[in-house]
């Protein structure tokens, strides 16, 4: 119990009355009724939604198969096609002339693509891919920037039952090679170049480099979308997309697949060095993407939805490529960056396209706050944002100050913010407010989506009372969940279903529930995964990349430290094979290592801080004491017990070496 004089009831923001009346889930009682329905008949609830939201070629009879837990199966005997559900279904329902995608290029050029056009384009690309021998179950890597063509490429794979694996365009040739090799992809779809912030950056050249690194011998073709027309080298296996699709029929019979057929693989960082190929299903995934898109964003027919994520991340899969299209919504797809030509780009685009639902990341909000505070012309108050009715946040915890600013200045004080907690592995939203039903508390992702059994437990899976911090788990399987780690069932089981947790899904985040409201607040990762600007980075992955610089690096340890803008910043402690550099030499070597990481993983993994030392703090048994390094990185005084430390003097050196 908190004493009344110190208790600070955080301010609650009630859903606006207009939303309480018109929302798909209207009012708290409606939320409670759905949650109760799921509680009373879990399978019946999800089966009802699966029938309402998805058109099945063959209806499913079984809902959930737990006989080989944790290898769960949903709607297994049903068949469907995801692209049919996103495109043909809209055209058949009379939405052929409705705009599906408003695309804005980096230079501001806008194109509109209707559902009928998107379907025709998808069919032509699917026919072209088919001609290259791509079919059901084949893996296709997609390495493209934001474009209509990228969405079409994903949809075309789905149409053929091919399994796409999108690799973020900011990843290096090395990372791309690892992903292509792990999936055994037989084709890569890319673009000649990408354009971001007024600059052209290579894509095709990096595909060439990736393939030259070896291990991708299964790749038979590289399909190239001509984005800029810039000069690129041409290999015998390269094909221009426009040449391949020319003359292709605008119809392509969808490949009907079983609900469990993999729709895509998406690599994400875990607590070991090697990224995990998260495998998603067709049926269950689509159900989750569609239901959450509809209820969390309260999407109606006249909404203009804009999710600013890149298709290289799960958010771009569920809330650009699939969820909104499965609902027949109109969405904005943006090629560029929020700060080009200036930091008002988002506000100008919301005004221009009359965006009604806007979904972005806290890191973007924080950097735009900074920009607006430094330069009034880019402040959102200078733009007409009155079309907005709902705002969303994803990727990392949103700090209350950023929440309040987003609410006041972007949402004009009238738009609920849905702070959506979920993961690559969960496929769709898991804990989130519903805008017409849930009173909001800044900094809290509030309550589980109806039908998601989220809980906080201790290390043995025992329930913890509200108010206590613990481990966030999901007690029952859900339709959109990860099916396995590609090619590694054992790693899937040990990563997400460790035996001590009684069959609960281990999310990898710490969290607590409010004693009064039961609202969840996410505390961040409890494993060796960092969240830098909403991007997941494994510390081990960066360490492996550093020690792969064998000429220079003897040993490395990577930790995170809080950062005002990016949430967390990467801090690397490095022991060189030569003596410890200082001054200018240290600066030069740090720059060299940063570039190295950029090449090994990608620019997003470049450490903000690199510190050199003669040694790392280790226990007598040789374990690096990361908790000490975390304190050093933060600049905190060391208060932990250092009695087990082999070489205590090293701490002074590390703290100085700033
Ligand atoms: C969708 C996505 C997942 C990790 C997750 C957590 C963090 C995401 C959050 C959040 C607090 C939120 N995270 N959303 N933390 N509040 N609303 O971001 O997937 O890239 O796999 O990252 O991101 O730590 O475990 P992914």
C-alpha cells in the first residue's frame, strides 16, 4: 500500500466520446466482454475471429493442436492464400478502385495504387517469378527499400506459396549473405539503388558482394527493380524486373496452402551471436495481423493509415504488407526519412495525405521533439494535423515526457495513443490499449489484446502479484505466434519455452502490472539484447563482429547504456592485440572499428562508444562481468560487490578511458 500523501495517481486519459460510440471495440465493457469470451472458450473465440477475418478456400475444422507443444498448430486443416485475402477479396467486394497505397518517394513525388492495380501488379510479378521456377515452399530473399514494388514482391511470394525473407536495406552484404545462406533462398529480389534523405545508396552492389562471399549457391536469379537507373554491375543471373513482368498476364491463380504453411521468415537478434530466422505461418499470422490492425487502430473504410516502419522489420510486415491490406484499408508508404528535407516531413505528409491513424516509434518522436525545440518552423503546431484521430507507438518503451508531447502537439490533445507492445515472434500486437475502450496512462501499454494471456511470473513460472516486477510471459499459444526458428526447432524450444517456465512463452522482457489498474509497464529486455532506436541488436552479435577483426581485436564486450534519443546506446569495451591506444590514435582506431561493424552487420550496429582497455573485468573463472561494464558505461560509481573480480584495477582504467 502506498501512503495517500505520496501516492501519485498518474493522470488517465479517457477515450474520446466519438470513439466510444463508433469504435469497433467501443467502451471498456466491450473490451471486457471480448476478454471474457476468450477466457470462457479460448479456441472458440479465435475460431470465430479466424472465420470473420479470413476467407478460407477449405474451412478449418481443428482450431488449436497442442499435441506436440510447443510446436503449436492453428487452423491446420484449413487452406487459404494470403495474397488472395489481401487483394482479390477487396476487388471482389467492390473495392477495386479504392486506393490501397499512397506512395510518397524521398523527393516528394506521390503515386496512388488502387486495389485493382495492386492485384494486377502482384499477379504479373508472381507470373514472372513462376517463370523463373519459383514455387511453393521456395525461399526468396527481398532486399529492397520502401516501395510499392517491395510490397508487391511480398504479396507475389505469398501468392505462389513461396516463403519470403525480407532483409532490411540497412544491413551489410555480410548480414545479407548470412540470411540468404541460412534460408537457402533460390532468388533475391532487390533494386539497383535506394534513395533516402536525398542520397542514393547501393542495394544491388551489396547483393553482388553478398553472393561473392559464398554460401549462397542456391541462388539462381537476382531480380532487380530499377529505382534510380544508376550504374550497376550485371551478372549472368541478373534479371530486370520490368523486363520479366512485361507482357505477363494480370491474373495468376493463387496457390492454396495449408494454414501452417510458412508465409515468411524474418531474422531477429537473440542473446547469442547468430540471428534467429523467425518462421511465421499463413493462416494464424494473417488472422492476428488483420484483427489487431482493425481493433488497435480502429480502422474504418475511410481511414488513411500510415505506419512509418520499414518492411525490413516485423512492423512493416504486419502493419504495411499484410494487416491493413487484409482489411481493405488505404495506407501511406514512405520511401524516405523523417528528417529530410527537414524535420517537419512527417507533419507535412500527415497534412497532405490527410492521415487519420499514424503509427511510429518513440525514437522518431524523441528526435523530432529535439528538432522542433531547436527550430520552431518544424514544430508540428505549424501544420494542419486535424485529420488525425489515433496515434500509435511501437518498438520500445515510450517515456511519459515523449508521450505527453506526442499527445499534445501531434494529436492536438484529442487522439488516443496506442502504445503497442509486441515482438517479431508474436506476429501482431499483444499488449495494447484499444483506442475506444482503454483509458490511457502515459508510459504504459495497458492491457492484453483480447485473447492474449499475458502475465508476470518469477523464474520458476509462479504468478507474481500486481506491483511486483518480473518476467513477462504469455500463458497460452496465440494464432500469430512464431512457429519455429528456421531449421532449428531445438533453439526455438530453448529460447521461448524453457522448461522452468511451465510451458509459458518467454518474451524476454521484464514488466510489472499496476496494483490498481492491472496495467502493464514494460521494463526492457532481460537478456543480452539491446534496443537501439527500436532496433533489436544482440550484444553477442556485435562482440562476434568485433573479434572477427582478427588483425586488431583480442577481446570485446558490448553493453547498452540509456540514451536520451535512441533509448539505448551501444557501448563496446575492446582489448586490442597491440598496446592500449590513447588520444588521437584511440579516436582513429575507434572510427576504424565502427566502419568494420558497419560492414559486418550494418550501420545500425555501430557502437556509440568504443573504449579501449588492457583487459576486461573478469571473475576468477574468466567470465566477463557485464553488470560492472554496464555501470561503467553509464558513468555510475561502482557499488556492486567486486570481490570476485580477478583484476580490480581495470575498473579505474575503464572509467577513465572515456
Ligand atoms: C514490434 C517490435 C521487440 C522488443 C520487445 C521489447 C521492445 C516493442 C514495445 C517494446 C516497450 C513497447 N518493444 N514494443 N517495449 N513498449 N510498446 O518492435 O518487434 O523488433 O522484435 O522488438 O522491442 O523489448 O521485446 P521487435
